[in-house]
C-alpha cells in the first residue's frame, strides 16, 4: 500500500514526544504521542499510544490503543484492544472490540464485532462481521454477508431494480400522438 499516512518527521518545529494526561486537546502533531485519559480531535504522528482515551481522527504509522474510543484511523499498523473504533484503514490491523469498518491487507481480529471487514487476508477468533469481503479467511469468523453473498445480493438487487424500471416504463408510458 502506498504511503498515504502523513509523516510528521519532516517538520522542524514539532516536538519529538508529546505526553498528554487528563486533558482535552484540539490537535497534536509530533513524532510520538502518548495519551492517558485524554481527548484529542486530531493526531498526526509516527507513533501513537492511547490508554483509556478518545480521538476523532488518528493519522499515524503505528497506533496502539487500549480501551479507547476513536472515530477514524489511518495507520500502517494498528493494534486496538478493547476499543470502539468507527473506521480503521491500514496495512496490518490487529483489533479487539467494536469496529464500524476495517480495510487492510492483513486483518487479525479477536473477540470483535465489526460492521464491514475488507482484507486480502482475515484471521480471527470469535469474530462477528456483518459484511466480510476477503481473499482468504482463517479462524472463527461468523458473518451475515460474505464475499459470495455480497455478489449474489448485488446481482439480485440489480435484477430487481431493472425489472421495476422496465415495468414502470411499460405501465406509465404516455402516448405521444
């Protein structure tokens, strides 16, 4: 995956390490960010560690989050334990908790509930995913709609929509005479 994550290490005036404890912060940019019981709107960092914290957006090369709430993550690698995450995007994702959606080359899920899981390779134990699109799946992953089911649903939905449009045109056509 191409480098889509901002790398703050090129900035000359940013701090190397920022430690945040029991604070609310609008935005943080640093080589490393450590958070404990804090809230941050936007984090841009090479390395982020979150413990019982919250963030709206995290852009990082590496993320480690324990019992944290995150709106969206864009990271090369992420390890989330016992968290609530709206969306995860990256290369290697290890997650446990509740996740709205995850898109990665390699996805490792344990004790997770996920809305949408997309990956080249998905491994899991006690995973429930509403929709699963994967090249290869290993482990105990329960899903409502898998790759084959998504294709079938798309085909059936397209067919039904096409028939409705065709019947509608036939029934409601006007004579232009």
